[in-house]
């Protein structure tokens, strides 16, 4: 499943040089991941967290490659997709385009986590439900 959204770069997204301050790309990407899940599952995170008894999808690895800057007022397109699903983790790819040119590529590895009954207050990885894997455009692995 490929999720796409337009985003207008706000003044507050930029540094004194007038270009997007690089940590803000990670904020854009985090929002895009949440929006992808909302679209795929037909509900917002607060709802699917209850339905699947999870606390969230924390990031355990991330990175990006910056190819050209974006500036205040630019309208960019962010394309987000889950490119791999494993037992309890998955990889997300983000591509941000400015005027049709690839400006930033981002990647995330996230884990499907719930409360750890052995450790009050702790969390632990849980298996991704087959219906979630399918909603993200993948086939569940045999377990």
C-alpha cells in the first residue's frame, strides 16, 4: 500500500537559512506513518491500539538521505509505504518530492508492541496480526 500526501512547508519548519531544519523531516515522516496506518486500517491509532491490544509502533531504527532542500512555502509530496513485514517488526520507506524531484528519502524500522505481563509498566514485541499485514499490502509469513 502506497500512501501519498501533500504538505506545505510552514515558516516554523525552517531554520535561519530558510530551508527545512532536518529533524522536521522525521516529524513529517512520523505523521505520514500514522496516516498510512489510519488509511490502511480504517481507524486512527487510538482505536487500533485498543482493537489490537498494543501500545504503539515505536521506532527502533531510522535514517535519511537529503538530496535537495525544501523551503518555506514549498508544497511537497510525501509517499510512504511499508516495504517489509516480519514477525513483529516492519520497515517503512518515505520519499519526499519537491516539484517532482526526489528531495529526501527516509526509512524507519518499527516494532508492534504491547504491555509486558511479566514486567508491569514494560513493553514487549508482539506478532503483527495477519489482517494488519494484509492491510499494509503484504502477505503474512507462516508462523
